[in-house]
C-alpha cells in the first residue's frame, strides 16, 4: 500500500486527507468525497455565508424562530451539553465578542463595549421548541466555531470509513481524526507545537485510532504593552483567558477532543481538575512553560 497525502484549504485552515491505498485512482475518489463533506459543513454552518443556517438564525435575532433540520438540531443538543458540562463557559452565543476584540488590528476594546456585548450572550436565553430555535434579543448570534471544524473532521472520517478506508487520517488545521494505523500497523506520529517556538515540537504523540485536538494562545492573539491577549474569550467576563499556553486532548472523536481543550482553556485555574475528571489523556502547558499530563485514560 502507498501512503497518499491530499492537501486542501477549508474553514480558514490548511487541511489534509492522508490515506494508504493500493489503488491511486480509487484513493483519490475517496479523498474527494471526504473533502466534499468538509465543504458541505462549511457552506451549511459558516457565519461568513449569508445563506447558511447560522446566518439565517442570526438575521432573525429578536424576531421569528427558525426551523432546523435534524443535523442542526443535533449540533444544538451538543452545544447545550457543552454549556452544561462547562458551567456556562462553553457558550455558542459568545462569538459576538469578536465585535469588540480586533486581533487583526491589535485593538484593545473599552470595558463598556465588552460589557454591552456580554448582555447579549447566554445560551440559557435561547428559545427552543421541537426543531425550532429563536434568539430572543436583537443582536444575539450563534456560532459553531467552537466545534465546527472538529465535527467536520469526524464527518469526513465517517465518509472514508464507509468507503472502506482503514489506514489514514483527516487533519483540519490541527484537529485530527485517525481512521487506523499505517499499513504496517505502526502508529502515525502527531507533533504538538511549542506554543512559544513555532519551529519546535514539544511532544510527539503516536496514534493508531481516535482523535487529537489542541487549543492555545499562540495562533490568534495580540500583544499590547507586553501583555498577550488570546482569542479564546470568557463569555461571562468578555475577557481573554490567560492561564494556559496550550491544552491538547486525545479522545475517541475530534468533536470531544476539541471541546475538552476549549473548556480546559476557559476553566483557567480549574483546568487540570476538569481534564482529570474527563478521564481522557491530555497535555497542558502553563504560562511558565511547565508541562502537565495525564498519559493514561
């Protein structure tokens, strides 16, 4: 079997489908099916597309409820479970904080600007009945950015599994779902980046199945007056998290791995207790560069 790597761009990330196969033409067809599934999810749920279900719901904030299909309802159920499991820290209505935090132009927001947005945040305010969802306040928004990429990785992996792929993985911007080991049975080696040295790998993780995801303060951030402000924002305060440089989690599926890393970042001082409670393997790097791990699940 030959190992093939098919790179592509999606969800503002550099992505890759890796498949071991003995038929290049069949392999390429399988990879294109998986990539098409990623693009389907991006089109359906991107807040940047006016025709997406997310944009249609947001456009009706303060107005009518919107009917949702079965897949979207399931994602809302998952968002609700994350909200409850995180004591309200993982909140898909918190995306509006980006209106105050401009990481591209390195602009710190005024406190009243942040607090005004916080008034429109709160998953508990969202009204759901049957398959319909309504945002009760004008200006409220939902955003699947907290787990959309990981969900897409899992869906792409499912497409490949149905197509008979048993050796390979899907990598969507560092959110990785592994289908099975290399053809010789060896693990794929996944590197975890040093959050302060982009060219350095701080750990190498062997994976034959399951998923790996990382959240951190090093890919999207700004530094003002010597203080680093990261893009992961606490919905209750409107402020960036500060406790951890990065948190990586291994889980059976990418959606679970990714949501646990984000909740860990949001938990700040309580992150290790939370991560240990999940029973999942993790690697966390604090602001002093110390590494904390739970190596066995």
